[in-house]
C-alpha cells in the first residue's frame, strides 16, 4: 500500500470514529445513570446525590446513587462497560490509596476516564490551643526544638489529611509523630482533649471547633487562600515555600468510555456546579465548587500521584 493510500485510509477511519462519537453524543443517555460513591451519609454521598439531582433534568434520565466502599466501588467501575452508565464519584484516596498497597485492586490512571473535578477544599493546619504557636514558623520552630515530642492525627493512608501531614513534615524538616485514626469522631475527640496536638483536617470537620475556639487554625494547605478561611494564610506563604496539597472530589468513568460521552457529562456537571445556587450550597458544606475539564482532572491526578510517589520514596512511608 502506498503512503498516500495509508494516509487516506487513516483519514477515513478518523471520520468514521468522529461520526460514531457524534451519534453516541446525540443519543446518550437512553437509560438511568448509576454513580457509585462512599458510605451513605458521608460527604461524598451528599455530593453525589446533589450532583445527580442537578444533572438528571438536563440529561433526561434518572441518576441513581449506589453506596459502596471505596475499593469495591473502584473495582466495579473499572470492570463496568465503558458506555457512560456506570460512574464513580470519589475523593483523593481513590487515586492515592493504591500507592500504599503492594497489590492495588485497580490502576487509577489506566482503568478510568476522568470526567470532572466537582469540588475542592483546603486541609487546615490546626493545633490545640495549649500548643504555644499561632503561625507556621512558630510551629516548625517548636517541633525542631523538641524533635519527636509533638504528635499529630490523620485519617487512613492516602487520605488528604495524611498526605498533607507527611508532606508538611518532609518539606519543613521536622519530626512529628503520626497517629492514624479510622474513626473520625474519636480523632476529633482526641484533638479537642489535647491528646493530639495538631492535624491537617478538612473544613467540614474542623470549622465548628475553630469557630468555638476549642481548636486554633494556623494556615490552609492550598496554593492560594481559600474562601472558606479568608483570614488564614497559606502554608507556602508562611514558611514552607512550594507547599501545596488539598482535598478534592471528582467523577470518573471506566477507561475507553467514548470521548463524546465524557465531554457531555463533564459539561453538564460543570454547568450545574457553576450556578450560584450550587456554589452557595457547597460552600455551606465546607467545599468550593469547581467543574473542570476532563483534561484538567487527568493532569491533576497524575501530578498528585507523582508527588506522593516521590514522598513515599523520600520518606520511607510504609506501603502495605
């Protein structure tokens, strides 16, 4: 076959694929869409139901929320048909958690198609008021003066609070003992009692206790100041240049889902999240609405995975 014929054939195939994508976009969806997320009653469950209600009308189909544990949900969606009818809404442990497992149940990059970032929230560097610090620099100075004497709480491996904590220790060059919790209520109780001296918690978890004065907020973990805590500086601007890590929730489909379907879902979710009502609702829940492109989500996930993989290598964090 001549080079000219090969080029013509490639162009013809491209046109066929484009036509097929257009046809899919024009007919999708024709049946209810299922979104898998975490346990019922949790933050991700609320976000999934809120978004599902917001897009069901424009899509003309019911959006069904199915509650599963993160690992099971990830496995099921990775194995589902790539037709846009089975999605997952998940937080950072979905793509960071596998880095802490010797045999991860799925590949967060190759087994899924990114759709959109739904919301972001900073982790808030917070201390018990008994700790004589009010700034990041004062906290670092105290930790360096008493290496290993301070302790900090986090959730499970791979959660935003865990990564924010470990990244802070590494970049600040301090030795602070980590205490991991599987029970969030117990973690908060121990923070309030002073058994735990610091944490990188979420706005939802910590806001009531910061407002009451039972805990002291020091800085936010994101690169830019947050509308959730407008008076707080960033960690990066307060003594740890380049520091950045936050909480994020996003929607994914199985790998190889047609681009037309991915783009339709991304556009509808983003359109809803950008409404004043959605922004206000989510802000009251301690998060900031986003609505990104699939490319932005994909690049963010890859960037975070690379950052955490390097952190694990540099610090020797245990991988189970």
